């Protein structure tokens, strides 16, 4: 592999994977072993309706419980998995675990959807829709229970092919979401044509909007744009009660962030869900400049 610079969310990840590189070879071996030895963990983070506070879905976020290094965050191995093609196996694992979690949720009487992140490599795989279909059938879960999150950059890598895959996934009944909106180089001409249902405003804007008027304006315009295109809009990075209140005021539909909860292992997520109560935000005052 040649050295390659890739945009991953707001971070620039630089990987130099030389063909014989000892380090990258051993990381790939370790990742393969991680799947075999059950070292991957599925974490779930709730997404709530900002008006009622009800939990309507959860995002599946993978972690690697490394025997020596402890809990490894996804940004330390997802870009690598993407470059080596290992991401397809990883995505299959996440989808299977998510289908299983969805079954468990239904068993607990919870009516929610689970969102799974897809990467560029997944989206360019022509057989992806068929593979997902077969995988879900094994869990007797229908596509309606799942949402697939795709970043703008993944779509713009090969828009024609991405559009074809997304159209098939949409016809099959999956909900589709554009992740990290505002950080990629998406074209509005494509956005209009994509069969997506949801747009997620990147957390960088949401986390800055309380102190930076420009970020607040970007958030407000994105909510308006999404609604004008008939999309549900979700804010990532809701870290304060004030942010929740401001977003609700601006008409944002859903929120996800540390103020609500950090991502949790599946069993913990169900416990949390049982005890969840929408917070009282009446004490939060909003700066008139923002609202
Ligand atoms: P993402 O899909 O945009 O996921 C949201 C990220 O924001 C998660 O980071 C989440 O923990 C974090 N987050 C949520 N609320 C807050 C908040 O209030 N404040 C802050 N500071 N952060 C918040 P995480 O779990 O580290 O994942 C990072 C990225 O790794 C994800 O971004 C996604 O692009 C990728 N990723 C994670 N799991 C998977 C996976 O199973 N497959 C693929 N392809 N990518 C994944
Ligand atoms: Mg996501
Ligand atoms: Mg995101
Ligand atoms: Mg993000």
C-alpha cells in the first residue's frame, strides 16, 4: 500500500502502509484474531426525540477490547480496516451484532431502530445489499428496524455507484442517513437525488454553537435545509441541557450526545433504557442571539 491521506470525519488520518510493513501486517493479523477471539464489542448510544425525550433509536459503535491495550476506540482501527479491505468482515460483524441487539430490544418490549455505520468500501461493494439481506434473514430481523449511516465523503468517492447501492438498500426497506453532515464535500445536487431519510449534523458544529454564533447559524440553516428536503434531522454531540433546548427551539428532530448518554455495552444500554427519564430543561435559559 502506498501512503495515503484520508479524511475521517474532522480528523486527517495518515497511514503509511508499506507492503512489507511489520506493524501493519501484525495489526491485520491482530484484527483477524480479534474477530475470532470475540474481542470486538458493540456499544450502543441512544438517540432521542428532542420534543418528548423518548428514545427512538440507538447507534451501534464498535470498540476493540484488546488483551493488552484495553478498550481501543474505532478511529484507531476503522481507517486501517478500511484501507486493507478488512472493513467488510468488520461491517458484517457489526450488522450481525446489531441484528441480535434489535431482537433483544424487541424481546424487552422496546420499539427502537438501530443505526449501523457503513464505510466507503462497503458502499462500493455491489453485493452489499444481497449480503445484508441474507445476514438479517438469519436473525429474522427486517430491514425496517435498521438505519444505515453513510458519510458524505463515502458517497462522493463514487457517486454513481453509491447512488445505485443506496437505491437498492432503500427499496429493501432500510432507512438511510447522511452522517457527519457539513464536514465532507457533498454536493447539494446529489443530496437532492439520494434516497435518504435522515441527516446528522456533525458534532463539531453542535458542540461549538453555544459559544460561536457562526456555528449556531450553520446548525440552524442545516436544520432548515434538511426539513426542506423532507429529511429528519439529528444533532450529534449534544453535551449540555442548553444545547438540547436550543436545538429543540430550532426545530431539530432528534439528538444524540454525552448529555443524554455515552455509548454503552448492549446489556448496560437496556438497563439504562429502563431507567431513562427525559430531563427537565425549564431552568435552561437561552441567549436571545441564538434563538
Ligand atoms: P460517528 O458515526 O459520527 O459516531 C459518533 C461519534 O461521536 C462516536 O464516536 C460517539 O461516541 C461520539 N459522540 C457521541 N456523542 C458525543 C458527544 O456528545 N461528544 C463527543 N465529544 N463525542 C460524541 P466513536 O464511537 O469513537 O466513533 C467514531 C467514529 O468511528 C464514528 O463516528 C464512525 O465514523 C466510526 N465508527 C464507529 N463504529 C463503527 C462501525 O461499526 N463501522 C464503521 N464503518 N465505522 C464506525
Ligand atoms: Mg454514525
Ligand atoms: Mg456522525
Ligand atoms: Mg462524527
